[in-house]
C-alpha cells in the first residue's frame, strides 16, 4: 500500500529500471551535465526548476536534426507567448523519418477483417518524398493548409509527414464526421488542398464517403486541389478533377524537408466545439518534436525495437501521439474499424497477432472488456506486451485490477492525462515508480504541475485545481483566427493570469503520485463541498447493475441547486426501490453523504463527444435553462439522438413542480 492507502499492483524490477531509456538519460545527465539525481522525483524537480537546462538536454541527448540550432532556450517565460529556441530552424517530419535506411516495418496496417499490410521504412520515406513533391508541384507553400478526412490508416501518416515536409499546416478529421462538423472546422482554416477517402468499414458495414467528399469540396471554395485515398475499393477511379493518392506516392523524388522556425505551425487540432464552433488549436514543429522525444523515450520507454498500437480516431489527439512515437524509431500499428469487431477484446487480438509492445486505448474500452467478462491473457499470447496506456477518462479501480488479473501480471499500466491543448501529457506514466490503483504515477518531466486551493496556493494531499505554473514547448502557439489572443487567454488564463488552468481537479500526494477527480468546470458543489464527477462514477459504475452514468450539479437561476444522476442499466435490471437505495448508499459511504443525488433516473444512453467524453457541461446548461441550440453543437456529439432525451428532460424539469422545488432549494 502507498501512503494514501492505494494498493500497489506492479513494480518495475531493478533490472528493468536500469535498462530503461530514462535511466540511461539520468546517467548521461550525471556524466555530461553534472546533474545528479537519485530517483524520479528529484529528476522531475530539477527539470522544472531549470527549464533551460532540461529542454536543452533533451535537444542534445536525442540529437535533434536542425539546420540552425538556437543558442538560447527560453527567452520569454510569459504565458501565453513564451518564446522557445529562437532562431532555430528544423523540420518535425525530418526528425521522425531519420534512420529510414534501417530494415523492418515502419507501419503495419490492420483492418476489421484481419487483413494487414506493411510499409517498410524505406517505402515510407519514399512515399512521403513523392507526395511532398506533388504538393510542391501544385503550388503548396509553407503556411498553406492541407485538410484531410481520413481514418487511422497508413496514408494518413504518409500525408501528415508530407505536409510537414513542405512546411504546410496539417488538419485532419475522421470520416465518420458529418458535412456540418467538417465544414465547421475546415472552413475556418481555408485549406488549399483537400484529401478524402472513398469510405471505411465499421462493424462489418462498408460506409461510402464519396458524396461527403463532393459536398465538402462545394463548401470549401479555398480548395484548389483534391486527392482521393481509395480505402474500400482500389479498382474504382477517382472522380473528375480529383487526383488518385496511389499515383502520387510513387516516383523517384528525393526527400526534401523545408527548414522552418521552431515555432512554425505544424498542425491544427480542434476543441470539442460542444457549445460553439470548435477552436483551432495550433502547435509548432519544434514544440511537438521535443515533447514527442521526451514522452515516448523517457516516459513510455520506447525505442526502435518497439511496436506501438494506439486505437484512436484521427479526430482524437491520441492519433497524433501515435504518429509521434515514430520519433523513437518505433513501428506503428494502425487500425481502421470497430474496437469491438466480433468480440469485445478484439484490440487485444491485434496486440497478440502483431507482437505489440505498447498498447494505447481509452479507459472506457478497458472497462468494457472487464464488464464483458473477457480474459485476454487466457485467449491470446500477450507476452510481447510491455506497457498499456489508458487515457480519455479516469480508470476505475476495478479495471486497474482487471488488467493485472485478466490481461497480464507483468505490464506497465499507465493512466495518462493531457489533452488536445498540448498534444502530450501533463501527468502519467514513468518507468521508475510503482503502479497503484487509481493513481497516475506522477507529473511529466519539464511540466510544473501543481494543485491550487481557492486562494491560489499550492496544496499537497488534498483536492485542488490543476495548474501548470511554467511554460511547456508544446503549449499552443495560438488559436486560429484569434489575432489578439483573446480566446486563447480566455481558455486557459482567465482565472490565474500567467498560469495555465487546465480545468481538472487533482490531488498530488506527498510522493508525487496524482489522482484526477474530473473536470473542475463541471464540479459537483453541494453546500460548499466540491466533488469531482469522476469520484461518483468510480463508485456507481462498480455496481453490476449499472452500465454507464452521468452526474450533473446545476446551479439554478433562483439560487437553488439540482443534482440528478442519470444511469444506463444493464439488461435484465430495473430501477426499483432496492436499486435506488443501493445507489444512494454506495455514494453515501464511498464518496460523500453530501453528494447523494436529488434524483436517480434511468436513461437510454449517456451522450458523449466523438472522442468518448461525457457531455456534462452541455447537459448542465440544459438543466440551467440554456436553449439547446446554444448549449450544444449537435455536430460534435457521437450519437445526436442520445442527446434528445436530455433536451426533453430539461424542458420537463422547467415546467414541473420538480424544477420549481429544486429552484427553491438553498
């Protein structure tokens, strides 16, 4: 047990620690930089107290390729607007594709039917060079935008590398987006090139997207050139005026990488856009490269012998993090299809069949496998699997234990928390510390994570607002179409000027381990006592009768407060008085007597974003009386139909005695 009373599930052996890339880096620091550290905590403390020394050591240790290295590291620490490595010129793609002459697969592509293909490292470099040459031929220049609607397939990786090679700015969405969702994003950035896909397969169904591509071309007058990737049928010709991707990646073009400033835009990612147009979040070549090297090599312990499989839509930043793993020389495994095709543990089958050493997935998927009663370790050979990354939401304690019981008892299970905002993690895994139920092992190196109380003071061992007190290289360089920086400051710096407020409640323990309690902007605040929604989900969703849940704490216009708990029941159960009492007792005893909900309601589904995040804030706004068209952008919802029930609930709430009574509560 830890000091916090949490169960130790796994500890790395002394041999594994010593052989890790983090230990190698630690020894290099001592020998080359006279920086002596004894454990992860001391290494982290040095990394945040000497940002210049730490980030320059990352550059040097990993031998970053640059045509013009910078003599300075951080010339302005102001947030937002920190200036990193001025005068440096480099290219993200060039650094990811180094060592292209080595033998072996660079990308292994898998689809639902089990069919797989490979791109060697030499083939990948050649395809990127040829596609980049085509971009230049059609007039793409540094700073132009290339928009793509592609699934998680090898051509998506080739395309982002080719775009970066010419200094263009990449932006990608998944092909399951509707026309409005795509237009909401791409119309903002006015792309000159559009790359689309003929279709994709999901859960055995072939879904054609040719018409979507045609509709998108009509909505984007800035597009001068369109490319079609044939994913479903290689025999179908591209429509008139559309180039065939397969023709563009062959030829004898030589690699050429545009040398751009450190802070040159690399890609545009998007906020969820649940309550308005998605914000275009712009990251830089240099910032993403340094974070990728640090995270993948030092935190995830990856190298050229590894195979990395992250089951992610291209609309989720975790896909970008999959591509970034290439910075360590690792082989990437892509998957296009349903995560549970044929069986709940389908993704573990992929891990076994392709010798995956690192598997990344959403916490919800692991919990689904647990609740389905699967035992992947009994079904498949997972002996190659060294680490698992769980992300997207907090992992329930029972699922932590399930991994070590039903998958393998010798794996580094890391729960990581970061986001689209920085395209990396703030807190998460490291190779030195033990794995405990419900805990993230600690902050990332170079990330000055703190928990602040209401007075803006750092606290240890108690719940606080998660802040980042010093700049990171991969913080956004700006938001698209935000010339004065107003929206950027409003997003992260409105509460604590000059300090990044991320919007999570966390506890930082004395030994550096962290617990994430959920979003602070959807906090449950009853009688002045704050509680993260994740703590309630953790308790309620361990009950065998509950499949999913959603809890809301809504401040009402007349000073009242309403806290409903919505639950999706498993087949065969009903929300009778016995189950109601069981739910209330569970919350009262495991969470807090103050946070027993005002009502528990059986619902058909929990609405989530396309990346699986529960729509707490939009539902809260509905309950507070905000009009649906203002509270939620339906194009961002994975299943818009799931939202309709809550719109109806909010309308009934405001026209019944229940709503009036809640509004009168003090």
